[in-house]
C-alpha cells in the first residue's frame, strides 16, 4: 500500500500500526518528520523499545531474523529500524526482508528508511513484497508551484500569517529547500511571536545570516568563487553548523548536475531542465557556470564516491576530518586543479 507523507497522520489515527513501513526519498525534512511521526505514534502505542540497524558493507542480515524470533528485551513491544541509505539489500537482504514480511512478529513494527529508489529498484522482489505486505511512503520534493502553499501551511502551524510577498521572499531566500524554509519560519516565530508577518520583518530576520548559510555556500562553490567558498565554509564550521547538512546540500547539487548534464547531452533544453530541477532564478547563473566548467556527466559522477566517503566520516565509519574533505571536494567542483592534475 502506498501513502503520501501528508496522509500519514490520518492513516495512523484511523488504523492500527502496520507491521512494516518503508520510507524512501531524497528530501530530508519530510523524511525526518515522517520517521519522527511514526516513532512518536509507536511509542504511544506501547512500542517503547527501539532497535536501530544500519546497513553497511558486510552487514549481517541474520540480525533481522534474530530480532524477529526473539522476545523484546523488556518484554514490551519493539520498534525495529533498518537504515538502508543508498545500499541495496542484495540477495541475502532480499531473502531476509521477504521472510520477515511474510511472517512479521506481532510485537514488532519494522521501519525501513532508504534513499530515493528508482523505477528499476521498485521492481525488485523485496520492494514489491513490502508493497504488498506493508506501507510504502515515497517522499518527493515539492514542485516550485506548491512551495508557497507549503510555507503558508507551516507558518499557520506556528500561529503565523504572512502576506504573499513575505511568503515569496521566504521561498526565494530558501531557494526551494524545505529544511531552510522550516528554519526561517522557526526563526520568525522566535523573533516576532504569533501573528502577522510582513515582508519588512522577513528581510530584517534574514539579513544577518544570508551571506554564510549553507545553500549560499553551495552556490558560491558552483559559481567558482574560490576565496569566498573557503571563507564561507570556515564560517559554517565555526558557527557549529552540522557537517551532515553541508555534505547533504553539496551532494544533492552534484547528483542533480549529473542528471542535468546527461539530459543536456540528450538534447534537452537548459531552461526546461531548470524548471524540472527547481533551479530558481537567483541560482541560474551559478548552476550555468558549473555546467560550463564541467559539461560532461562523467565529471560529476567521478565526484560521487567522495560524497560517500565524507558521509562515512561524519557517521564515524571511516577515519578523517569531514570538514577538510568538504573543502577539498568543493574546490574541485569550483574548478581548482588540485595537486597539479585535473580530477574532473
């Protein structure tokens, strides 16, 4: 069964928890909030024990069978989470997931989170079995046209109302990123309390942070402004911004540019691709310069293993300083020829 993220609360209120859920997508705010909603509801229903399994190279899928056939440590109901990220279950995982889905334990709810699954992965046996036996929630990025409505609804949740001009300013400031939108809305609530927000208040609230925020840094990288790119990243680190957010933002742009440059080679028009990938007017120049600098899809594909390595450093799986590697990667994107030879 498929659900949209907006249908999750209604589903939980109307029915009992399903035995298993698969939450998949590449929009972090909606993914995080859907997972939190499920965890909170499960805890309220007595699923007070929580076990988290992270799938990495060499992961033992026998752990799933072990938890499926063992009593909860505290004789209570259990929420079991499997974090796939961008990993594939493989043959062993496919067998384990199918076996679990066919005979789920009554005292356990299984929550699987995964990155966006393309059409081919949705045809795999493990996915179709989960679709038949449980609930699949696919998180899609909002269309540009839907963003103002999403902002207005979220502001209303915080007791805020805003003019269309103020809402459009927030959308332009956040450039389509829901996490940035949410942060701006929370900031407005803290600064001004509940009530009406006008465009002057929005401008005042964002003025101080506009220079060095994460997505502004990404655009500086894409534009190839090396000195400013280095300075902005240092400020982000000094101000305590989580490296996972910085890495996610850069990784997302690299993946998008893989797809955009590939589509350009196939003859698609850049202006249409800007609409498809929600490249706002303020970003078109930076993205265009990045494409001109690295026009081949293979150039962007070669950068992806570095994003994986940085993610592993952040998680503590690999040794190294993720901030140093973020700077190295950003310089390569910006066109710096490191160590005397081109990497892209």
